[in-house]
C-alpha cells in the first residue's frame, strides 16, 4: 500500500481477495463516528442504493479496500434480524474475484444459493446465502476495471485513509467444514484471501478484522461488536 493510502502497484487481480468488510449496527452514526475517531478514517460515502435492502450505510475507503456499516431503516431486513440475535456485529465479506462465472459454478456445485445478483457496466456481483456459506453473507464481485469499486462512491480515492483491510476471523461451530466450503467456492485456500476460521458453538460470525496500518501502533480496538487488529504491515496474503 502506498503511503497516501492508495493501492500499491503490482496487485495480482487474478487472486480472490477481500475488497470490503461489512458491519451491522443499530446506531449507524455512533459506530461510524467511532470508526472515524479511533481508526482515523475519512469521510464515508452514503450509498442510496442500499435502501433496496431496507438499509442505510456508511462506506469508508481504506487504501483500495473498504469498510461498510449498515443499519436497518425498515422492519424485516436480514441485517435487522441479525442485530436482534447478536447486537452490533460483523455482517458480510465481499470478495473480488477475477472469474465470477467460474466462482458461481463452484458455489452451485456446493449447493450454495444466490440471494442477490446485479450486472452493471462496471460491476457484476452475487450474494450467497449465509445459511449455506455459514459465518457471514458472502459477496462475489467482479469490478471493471479491476481497480475500480462502485460501492465506494465517486472519487473514493480522495477519501481513502492510509490503511487496508487484510483479513477477517470468523467464528463458527464447525470451522473445518465451513472452511472447506468457502475454499471450494473461492477456488483457493481461504488463508490466501485473509480468512481465518475459529471454533465456538456461539457461532458469532465475523469477530475480528485485520487492518494494515503502516507507521501506527499495533493493537486491538473493539467497535461495533468486532475487534479491529492493527498490524504494522501486510500479513494475510502478503
């Protein structure tokens, strides 16, 4: 990652990687405010399109990766049901993949259902059912060009903070089985995409997000029901 927070050169866009991690929060403004204050994030983008899902959001740019917070604005949303069960928590992991059709075929072979799809000039994407994937909603996204990211809003590069989403830790009751499922869908080891699974019957899903924060103190901070681990340089998929 470049010192100004922009993506460093030489990125291999043929590899599946986390492009965006998503939290669900009852109080969007409070959680977004803490993320800005404690992680040093810049102005977020509010995407009016998420109203389709009964949500509002705040999307922060971190290098060329993104951190989103969503909150329900109507009853009966998937995020609202999850908040009733867990309180503020991790919600979704969005992977950039080079060959989306192949990834969708692998998901179908695993019996994984698609719950949403979109095909736009600059983004093709599907969301996979969390009950089939376990641990989180999974998005498979193919932006065009690969360095772009529609969900960050216009001019997201200007608002990007000098950090990067490197990985997530996901807590499920059967970590080996779930890891095998995710690897089969991604077509690569989950570790290479920065995903780690741990076992617990509570099945809390996304419990930790690792951020590269060059030049800053390493450590842990909990915001929105998720631990943020700040590391000095790249770790997962370095």
